[in-house]
C-alpha cells in the first residue's frame, strides 16, 4: 500500500481516533466541558438545578474551584463544583491504601525426580518450608523421563514423602496429579 504525502486512508484515521478516545479516563473539567446546559451540584452537595455552562463556570470561578463533569452520560450531564486537585489526591490516597491491604501470594516451584536421594529430598523440603513460612504456595513437581513414565507410583510416593516433610508448615491443597510427563502437587501455608 502506497501512502502519498498528506493522503491518509480513511480506515487509518478512524483507528487512530478510536484508539485515542478509549484512552481518555480523566474527568472533563472547566473549559473542556462542551455541553450547553448542565445539572449543577455545589460544593456542599446541594442541587442548584439546570443552568447554562457559562453560568456554571462563573459560579465555580467565583469560589476559586473547578467545574467537574461527574456524570457525562446523564441528560443533561451532571457537573459538580469542587477542588479537582484535592479530589485527585484523595483518590490516589484511597488507591494506595487499598494496595497496602492487598496480599500477593507467590507460587514457588520445587522440582524433584523419582530417583531422588533421601538427603536431597530433605534439603528441598527445608527450602519449601522457608517458602511456606513466608506465606507462599509451593508447586512440587516430579518429572518422569523415558522408562520412568511406566512407574508413576514411585513419583507419587516421593511427593507424599515430601508432603510429610513439609507438614509442619504446610498442607496439601491439590493432591498429586499426572499432567503429561510431570506429576504435580500444590502445598499451601498453614498460616492462611
């Protein structure tokens, strides 16, 4: 496709406009409001009524505040007189508090083989116990290679022995299950 200088196909223009409009998440304030009439709410939350946009802007400027469109889809749109900077700050503060209260659970993985030695199993169980003490979930997987796939019961025994070694800090959330060449089990912290 050849685009000559200054000539842009119509479908590119509509795509760009659509993309630009979908990114707008901010509220319209002051001169950005293009409606002729709006339903106005003052600082205290009292309804003033339906007024022309010019009068609403004048009322907002008299009080050194902003006119913010809070309900753009209403007929006529609802605008409120408020301190927009303070409003944005309060929203950011609430969002930050909500993030603090959120608990993020990580999933750590421990990989084993069916022919793992006793000492190696204990070392990996010790590491899994550390993960469980931190409140993380542990995914334990046994990988079968070649002929080992014919003896999946050995892998299940290894997983159950591992669960026994980690039983002080964790409990089995999902029993061992064969998924392709791997047998997977999930252990969750007892703190939860």
